[in-house]
């Protein structure tokens, strides 16, 4: 096999790999976007619960605060998963 044909073969393989990676990146980006949209719903819950906890006129139980903390921790994990996927 000549050097030129070896190079052309390499270019062809690189192009296929490149296109596969582009597709995977696109799909990963879409998955990350979908997951982020779901996380936004959790964020709204956390903000709402935080405002209730901060409001001295609303009595909040330890159980309520613990549940809010769990949702916050889940949201933190979700953000970390998304960031890892994008890096």
C-alpha cells in the first residue's frame, strides 16, 4: 500500500470517528438539556421551600426542613452529573 493510500485510509477513518463523536456530543447535549430542564423544576421547589423556611411567620417543622434539604442534595447531584457530562 502506498503512503498516499495509507494517508487517505487514515483520513477516512478519522472522518468516520469524527462524525460519530459529533453525534454522541449532540445527543449528550440534548440529554443534558433535558436533565437540566427537570432540575429546574427541582430548583423551583427548593427556592419555594427556602422562602417558606426563611419566613418567620410560617412555622416549619424539622421534618419539612429535612425534606427540603434532601431535595437540595438531589439537585446538587443532578447539577454535578450534568457538569460531568459536559466536561
